[in-house]
């Protein structure tokens, strides 16, 4: 009977706390990885204003934090590739973004996120935005 009560309690807590439900007994992440987001979007059309105002990449699951990513764009025919070792859009990226025009595409790839409860690192899907 005590085992049944304990099992029901654990199950109830797991349902109430999604971050616990997504871990196994060792604390490792189990489940569908979140999406990376920029200005609340996972890709597609973005206004120049919204792109220039964005400062960070985040995820659709608060248990994950972006720890690095790459930024790629073609500016005046030249490929630009810049890496960030945090979730921040750095000064070089911001300077490149200011040179973009309507119709240009921006790629955020090699996105790595840390799962906070276990400290494990996961690769997230790339995001492509088109300036509108």
C-alpha cells in the first residue's frame, strides 16, 4: 500500500512539473527537444525592426538555455559567418544585421542548448529568417 501511495504521488508531481516529467531517474533529458526562438519566432518572415531589436536566442522550454550558436548571412554577395558562445547576439552580428536589406535571409545554426537540471548539452534545429 505504501508503494502504491508513493507511486501515485510521484506520478502526480511528474504531471504537475513538466521539467521533472522530462527527466529520467539520472536527471538526463528524455523527450522532444525544444525549438530555439528569436523574437518569439522559430523562423520565417521577420521585420528588419524586430531583427535589429532582438538581443538573445531562447528556447520554447525554460529548462533549456542556449549556450552557443552561429549566425550566417550573405551581405553584398559576401558570406558572413559569426559564432556566439552565449545566447547573446553579439556586436559583430548586430553590425552585420544593420547591413541587411528586405529579402535577405539570416540563418541561425549550430545551436547548442544546456538542459539545466542535468547539465547535458543538446543540438537544436536551425532557424532561417527572411527580412520583410
